[in-house]
């Protein structure tokens, strides 16, 4: 659940940053994809740490 939420937040943040910098649709899609991947990986690590701490 955390991973999916992190992906969505990252994609939205990336698209917002590209739009704020004056980017076109391709820029917003690229920034959204990259930020989504980065935030997804961070969310995955957060999930692993959370599950490890519960054991």
C-alpha cells in the first residue's frame, strides 16, 4: 500500500515540478515517471523496514 501511494505522490510531484518549470506534456510525463520510480523505491524500502521492525 505504501509503495502504490508513494508512486502516485511521486508522479504527481514530478508532473507539478515540470509544469512549474514551464515544461510541455512530454516533460511532465517524464518527470512524473522518474519521480514515481524514485518515490516507489523509497516506499518499498519503507515497507521493508516497517515489516522488519514488526517481527
